[in-house]
C-alpha cells in the first residue's frame, strides 16, 4: 500500500485525535543519561523503552545535551511524581486525554509553538482537531493500537477473536493488561458496544462480565512489560498487547504471532508535554525540534514500531513497516478500530473501584530488585537473556 493511500487513511483517523487516549503502562526506573559535552541536560519521563536509543544518542552527539530518562509503571504514579517533584522533570510522554487533567491541576507549562516551527509538519487534520489544552500544552508523538499476541507453538490457527482468550484450553494461560479502560473495552467490543461506553450501567455490566471470565478462565493482569516477558518465556500463551510491542516480539521470536480481533480494537495517541517547573526549558525545545525532524521521527517510528502523524517523515520510513497493516493501518483497516475517548471524570472512581475488585489478588508484578538487576546488566553492556528483555 503506497503512502498516498496511507495519508488518506490517516485523515480518517486524525479527525478524532482530540479525544484519543493511550492506556500505555509505565514502569518505575531511572536510567543512566546519555552524556553530553556541555553539562546541559533534558530530563524526560516516558514509558519503558519508549524513546528511540539512536535518536537520543544522535541528539546528544549533535547538541551536547544529555538525555536523562525516567520511567514509571502507571500513569497515576507519573502524575503523583509530577505533583510531588515538578522541578525534577522537564518533559513527559503522556496519553493525549490526560493533558487536560494535568493542565487543570497546573502540572504542565504551555508550549511556545513559535519555537517549534516543525509543528507545521503535522497533518492539518491533527492541528485542526486537537483540543485547546492538547494543542497548547503538548505535541503529538506516536499512536498505536491494542491487539492480541499469542504463541503459535502453543495455539494453532486461533480464531481471530477476543473469545479466543476465554476458551477452555486457554485456562490459566492468558494475561490481560492492568488497565481498566483496555479490559472494559474488550468486554464492550464483545458485546457490540463502543469501547467508550461509560454509563454507570455499562460499567457495572462490563465489570460483572469481566469478573465472571476472570474466575472461570483464571485470568491474570499485568503491565505491558510483564505480558511481553511472559509470552517470550512461554509461561503464558496469549495476552492483550500494544501493536508495536507485538511486532518487536515477533521480530525476536518467530513463535510470537498477533492479530486484530474480528470485534475490532482500540487506538490511542501519545504526546509530549512540558512539566510546570521544568528547569531546562531551552533544552526541551531543542529536543522537541530535533525529534520532529522528518528523518528523526521516522527513525523513532522504525525503532519503536509505532506510526507518527508527520507526513513529511513517511518517505523516510521503511516501506516494510508501512506495509504492515496492523502497524500502519490503511483506510479499510481503520474501520475495525475505535479511538479511546477522554477518561470520564464523573465515572472515574466507579471504574477504578470496580476494576480493583476484579484484579484483587490477580496482578503479576516484577520486584524492584529484578528490575534493577536487569537494567544494571543492560547499562553495563552485559547481554540479558531473551526472557529478560
């Protein structure tokens, strides 16, 4: 499928970008910064592995600005850190629907778009449809989808449906994401409803059904990193997974496959925003300007396996990635996805309470000691096993 076709397809998508939300998980960690020449630094909060290593390396080499990366396990933990230590961080990668909430809590600083001329390279439909808060406080980064990953050596020719996750032979072998919006979205899609069905009745019905399936199928919940690790190790056979992670797993292990469920799936958008008390403002603009160069954001897309909304970059993206329909959906494929809307403020406590009831005693976690051990070996240049990566 050629780039013009992709452009037409994305025009269908971005008309709704103002309400997109990401449910991407974040993991607590601080990573040794790339060393700059002049002592300048930009401190970035982002999800685990969500910065292109080559882009960061080349940025530091060209500008002399170090990149200090901090990673969190959940959005709520990230928000808590911004509240408690707003001066510790300069830039944060966050789901688009959280920007309004963070801005109203006075945790973000407005961007000076005149210092980011490359913003004009965004698809016009994106600029025209972003909400005032999103367009004033952030710039789009990457977007993706949530689909099903599975081990082909354990599951032969599975039905491409969410129902596959709940079949008798899958009992005790499935991981769902530790995120209420993703999980309730699955139940809604299986029931023929919108993933953004957030009435009190919809929430209760979906939560009850999810709890029934959890008990019947011995389901467990985990962060994206643990889902990835467990599938690669073969301890679990299938799970919900972000599209880019599915592709990266499949590239490392041919036994990992993935599919778009026939019921459809959710889409999300991530953005970069500046912390209210950012101490390295000039460095923030330097980093964002560098990242938004067509060749750089294209390199980020290729490395992270997530699309970007900067058309000028698409000629620089490997054609093989553009042709992966589950990575870079065409116009026809987009009909099977639905964008996550803003998280409902009025029902947020109900959703959190019901999901906590469902997941209690069913969460898989990685200890801080394990995280530190793995990351230390990676930073020291020692190889880690496939199951640890």
